[in-house]
C-alpha cells in the first residue's frame, strides 16, 4: 500500500511538474510575441510624455471654452428678456446635429484614434504622432460642437433651459475624450513590432 501511495504521489508530482514547465514555456513564447523588443527607449518615452502634456493643455482649453460658454449663457439670460419665439424646428435640427456629432466622435475614437491598424501605413513615429494629433483635434471639435449650437439657440431665445441639453452632450463627449499616455504608447509599440523584420 505504501509503495502504491508513493508511486501515485510521484505520478501526480510528475504531472504537476510537466504542467508547470508547459505553462512557463507558453508564457515565455507569449512574452516574446507580445514584447518583441518593442519597448520604448527613454527618448521615445519622453516624446510620448511631451505629446500627452500638450494634448492635456489643448483638452483643458476646449473644456474651459465650454465652461466660459456656460458663464456667458448665465449672464445673457439673467440680464435679458426671454424671447417668445418658436424654435422647435431649430432645436430639433440642433439636437440631431449634436447627436450625429457625438456618434461621429465615438466612431473616430474607436476606428481611428485607438485602433492600431489605422497607423500601419505610417513610416515613422512622426507620422504616427501627426495622425494622433489630427484625430484628437477632430474629436475635440466634435465634442465642442453641441455647446456652440446650444449657445446659438440660447442667444436667440434668451432662455436658460435651452442650454442644458446641449451642455450635457458636450460634457459627455469631452469626458470621454481625455488624452491617454498608455494608448499612445501602445500604438507606437505595436507599430514598432509590425515594422520589425521577420527573422
């Protein structure tokens, strides 16, 4: 019975050992495939940080602009007489345009800004950054558009309640457009992997 137990224990130990070695082997292969020596060097890391810092400044400028619009709306609606104008059609058109702008913004963000495949045709890091800049500007402009439309309709009607829906749409779009250093780093690393010669 003792020898049977010891043989069984030895068999279980052998199975566990082989499973562990197989796991290490798979992990090593995955590490080679995922890493591929594409980690950014210090100069590239510094460039990524500089780009993201600049993006944050631009992002805060757009956010501050929307906050300033809100301040202007409060001022003009408190000091003026509400206009008895029928703006139902204008409101509907502006709301449709705002919703479409939001849909396009999320499409650009998922299909172009965050998708590694959209940078495959870039020949170097400068082209990647140029595309990344362009996509961010498009997203921020689309995020600000509902607030601009809300500002127009508030100027026309002098009614504060016209502003809130457009402000909410812009706030949502801006909140989901914040810069991400990790995203840009991943894009550059993935591009470097695809640019490496196959050995």
